[in-house]
C-alpha cells in the first residue's frame, strides 16, 4: 500500500511563493537595468551621467591586460583602473560572456548581495533566518532598488560596493573558527578599504583572525603579482606612492560637489582646499577610521553586532578621500540598526533619519557648477545638501558610541 506524501501546507506554499517570486523579481530588475540604463540617464530615483561606466571600463581593462597593454597608464580618464592588481581576478570572468549577459549577471549578483546583507543582519539579530524571512527580504531588496538612489546608481555604474560589503559581512557576522578572516583578507586585496575590519580584530586582540586575514590578503596579492608582475609593481611602487590618486581630484568639480568624504569637505566653502585644509582633510579621514573601529569594538562588546558592523563599514567608507553615493552599501541595514538598538534610542532615530536622507536624489540638487559668492541662503543650502550623507553617517557613529550595554549583558 502506497503511503501518500503529505502536501504542502498553505504557509509553506506562501513561503515558497515568496522565495521564488522574490528571486524572479531580482532577476527581472537585473535584466531591466541592463536594457534601460544605456538609453536613459535615470533608473528609478537615481540619476547618472554615463551608463555602466565602471563595469564597462573594467572589462576593457581586462582585455587590455589580455592583449599585453598597460593597465595603470593615465589619470586623465575618470574611469581609469583604481583597484589593486588582484581585482583582475574579480573582473576577469566577465569577459567570458557577451556584454549583455556579463552586465546582467553582474547586476543580479549586486542585487543578491544587497539582499544577503539584510539576511545576515536579520540572522544575527533574530538568531536564525527562515525561508519566509529570506523571501520577504528579497522583496524588500527589490523595493529598495526603486526607492534609494544609492542602490540604483550602484547598479547603473556596475559598481562593487554591495558585493564587497556582503563578503566582509559574512566574515564579520557569520563565519567562525579558523576560516574567519579569509574573506576579509581577499576583499582588502581587491579594494583596500576593507582592511579597516582587520583593525577591529587588532583592537579586540583576536590575533588568529588578524593573521588569517593578513595571510589570505598577502596570498591573493602575491598570486596576482606572480601572474601580472609588471602591473603589480606599477600599482604598489608608483601609483600608490605618487600622491596623484588623491591630488588629481582637486580640480574636479564633480568631486568637490558630490563626494561625501571628510577630505572633500575641506574643499568646499567655507574652505578653499589650501595646504592646511588638505592636511586637515587627511587627518579627518584617519580620525573617522579610528573612530569607526573604536565604535565598532565598543558596540560588539555591548551586544549590538549588526550596529557594530554598520559602524565599521561607515568608518571604512568615510575614511576614503573619495566617497561617491554608491559607496553607502549599508542603506538597507539601517532599519535593522533601529530594531536592534530599540526604537526609543537616539541611535535608532539617527539611523532612520539617515535612511530618509538616502532616499533623496542629492545628485540632482548639488549643482556642481554653482559659483560661490559670499554667504547667501543658496550657499548655506548647498553646504548642507553636499554634506548631508556625511553628516548623517557621522551622526550614526556619534549616537551609537553612547549606547549602553544590552540588558542581558548587564544582568550577566
């Protein structure tokens, strides 16, 4: 006699539908992005000057290397290769496919990475991630694409922000044991900025993670050096030490108006980017990095794991001399920050304020060609418009630094 297999319950069917439709929606958004962006300068709420600038340039860079050309050749083009040589490992597979499917696949991976960040955060706060929660998060990510310009700009440029963020988040929030640190080291070898997470482990005296991260980063860099010795030598001994990586932005009006770095802050009125302002900007970047590490360690020890990750990610981002809007990969984690710390905490209100600020298409109203003449209502308004994301991000760090330990930690 055959035993009839139990059919799916209504709840299980809803869960399955959420996961399948959520995945299909993200695939559809990736396809729609790939089709629309080359023919428009708006994708939902995000406005951009060129379509898939970064990803197109990276594929061209790979082809240049394949044909024996020079990878680090000039600064005149704003999309020149700024990554360490090891980043070629990330972009090389894109040249195995047609242009359309390479960009569509990259866009889908970027979207899944945003969803992965939220899933990791939810799992850290709730202790588990159910299939139903995963399905809801896929839909939330799809909604986020239509609301947040930082996400749409990341997609329209083919940037790496969400991909690298989820790699580091896996190491920081999920992986434990001997493998912890491997992904952070690899990410730092590709983009450098994630190295700040190694600083967190140093501050917490977790030496095994420090050694693992440094070893994996060194191994990735060494492998790239063996395969592409000429390019690696140029990057580490000429490009990084020349100072041109920063100084060539000084006369760039787009950088002056749109970068959210503490460094670029000193190149906008009431400052004029003189010698002392340049030094102050570099010191401000260093101070933000150290502050982000300190806040991250403090929050981790006080039981706020997701908020700790966001704090370190903010420190990593704002410590760069160039901070474009698509760098704000933690945007979808801000509601989880408010949930983790408690809705009555000032940190929660600051996180939600930052969330609202990240909904505004600031790029449209920064007016990079505006000529400053004294202090007028327009100059004051532009001062806050151009620094809005910097101020709200720093606000999260400042308020989070004052959080008290969770009640269960106090009880123990």
